């Protein structure tokens, strides 16, 4: 004879909440999967290899701040003579 016994199980879940490093705006939430993976919202990174050294920026930014930083970076490059190809 087989009996089925139903028991409640309590589980924990990890929620990762993201805010913009510059303006503090809430970007969103990502759930962590069982294997530890979660989507990192608002990831922004740029890097340049100049004169045998790496220069980089790694931040969590909302879309508006990403546009501002990218625009400032492009303007700075153009100001010193870089051109878009």
C-alpha cells in the first residue's frame, strides 16, 4: 500500500535590488537562481588600453546616467581629436 503525505516546505530566495550609483534611482530587482546566478541590472563598463595601462569604469547605472556618462566620454574624446569611424 502507498500513502501520499503532503508536507509544507519553507524556502528562502535571494532578491538582488539595484540602484544607480550616481543618482540613486531604483533600477530593479533580480531573483537569484539555485546555482547562484542572477542578472546584474544596470551594469555599465568601459575600458581603454592607453600607454600600456588599462583605464576602466565599472558601475551600476540607470539608463539616463549611462547615456550621460557615455556622452561625456564621447565629448572628451572628440575634444582631444578622436573621430568616429
